[in-house]
C-alpha cells in the first residue's frame, strides 16, 4: 500500500490530481517521487537543495514534520502526507 500525498488546489492543478499515491521510506522520498512524476511541483514543494520551504508545511498523519525529523521523517504504507502552503493577503 502506498503513501498518500494530499495537495491543495493550486498544486493539484499542476499535478492534474489532488491526491497522489506515492512510495518512499521518508517524507523526503515521497516528495521526490512526487516531483519525479510531476516535475512542475518541484519548485513549489522544496528548495534547490531539496529541503522544504519554511512557508510550506507538511503534515504526516496530522503531525507537523518539522517536529519529527522534517523530510527525514519515516513513513509507512498507508500514511498520509498533507501539504499546506502559507496564504497571504490582507
């Protein structure tokens, strides 16, 4: 069973779907799988060094990955990762 990556609407338009079924041993691996399959996501999910942006939050099963090893956080089959970009406005 793969890992599910849930994308917000603006990113879903780039990928052509809102929910991706991916594989990997860590959150970073799953993100790498996503950008390999959908290259247009790459500059929106991680920086040039492959690290998450400070303004994009990743949740692994409702837990912020910043408190669990960042992109190094281990994932298991059936886990869900949700991407939440920062929203600005006035």
